[in-house]
């Protein structure tokens, strides 16, 4: 439940610090920064971009953006990770409200105004809304479609929407600086899922994390099978790591993809054993194992017919690929993370 007596230090004209870590994001970072500068918020603000060691021209682009507008500041993030960049940017900024921005996102013009009003109204320590995935190519549109359906990423409010209220976590986040400084900012050892972990600490400290569908951020999804698979593998791996570290703080939905992967693997192995039985002249009863991958293939086809028809055949055909890539990559990552089966988890950043 939100505080009935919101902190007076956050008002409709509180200063706002936008913080954004970037690494090899040359294709999207300009749009993200332009969406910040186009905010209709009347209070003072600054923009701090923590740029990692990029090789695609991102460093040069953000330096040019800073030269063009004095409110934009660029600092080096030698570590290159998202949490390190966020902490550097927060420490280099000054205003009482901290707005996290993703290089793949574009904020609507009223984002800061609605967020600050919500902080003041609810007394929450962090407010956030919906990650509105929007693709430009057929593949990106298929990924966006998967993000926004229950069969894709589980149907959480920050993907598909829902009623306003207290939440475990929210997309990106607009924070009271004093609250996140009090709990120690982002954990730099957690390369993905650091927002969930920070929100957990905020709630344990007695604060409130607040979801509102009024905040909707345009997000540009990954544009290829390889990049999507890396992102989902890393996300699943870190989700598994967090589930192992904090076993009491995980919903059952996190375990659906790994159970799916284990079922597909076991079913396929049993089915192959059934083929061996048949070749040896024995009753091939183990062929029943092939029912697992067959049932999943049917699920993907049905989901494509249910969700993909309205976006055209090009997007629908790619949805047939995108859905298994998300499920299997995420599920494999979760198994590796939960079982502590990767030698260098810090190397998995989803880039």
C-alpha cells in the first residue's frame, strides 16, 4: 500500500536526472536522447550518459549529442556493464528524482511529468510502467508481439499492462534518489536483473514500488535471431542465478521455461531411444517421448495463429521462430544459472 502522506521533497517541479548506460547502441541511442530532450516536464533536469567501450561508433555519437546540448553529459563506463553505468551516472547527477532510460527505449513526451506526479501522489520510492515493444522490421515486430503476449514472456504487467498498484518490480524505473542511495544503488555484481534486485531491497527497507499503466515506454527489440538468443540466454541465466540466491522471492512462472526445456530434451532422448528399440525389433514404446516436442510445436503453431495473423504473413512466419528462441534460450540460461553451471556468469550481459 502506498504511503498516505507522500514525501514533500518530491513535487510536480522537482529536478529530474535522466541516467542512461550505453554500449554498442549506435542504432538507437539518438532516438532515446531526443525523447528525453522532448519531455514536456517543467522542472529542471540533466542527462548523464555512461558510455562503455563501444566499437560501433556509439562513443562518437554520444559525444556529438553532448556538444549540441549542454544539458547532456557523457562519462566513461570502463567496466561496460549496465549496473556500473547506472551507478556512475547516478553519482554524477544531482537532482532528487532519478529516471532510468534504456538506449533501446523512447520516452513519451509526458513520461517524466506523469512519473513525478505519481511519486508525489503515492509516496512510492520507484514508479514504472509498460515496456511497449515496437518493431520496425518483420523480425522485430515478431519479437515485440512475443513480448506483449502471455505465451511469450509470461504476461507480466510491465509487458502487457494491468491495474495501477504496488508491484514487485517495474520496467526501468523513476526513483527517489534518497531511497536508492539509502539501499546502496544497483548491485554491480548482477549484470542482468539488477532492477528486480534493487526493487527487492527497496521493498525490504519498507518502501513501495508502484506500477502505473499511464507510463508506457517504446522499446526497440533485438533485430536478429543471434542477438535475441544471446539476450534471452543471458536473461534466463541471471534469472536462474537470482532464483538460487533468493529462493523465497520467485514466482512459479520463472520455472516454466526451464521445465519446458527439460521436457523437450527428455522427450527427444526417449523418442530416439524408441527408434533404437524399433531398429532392434523390440516394441518401440519409448517413441511416446516424441509427444513432448510435438506438443510444443503444436503450441507454437496455435500461438502463431492466435496472435500473429493480424500482423501479416512475414511477421507470423518469424513468430514461429521467435517464440522457440525466447523459450529455449531463456530456459537453458535459467538451468545454467540456477545450477551454477557457468564458469563466468559476469561475462553474460545479453549484448
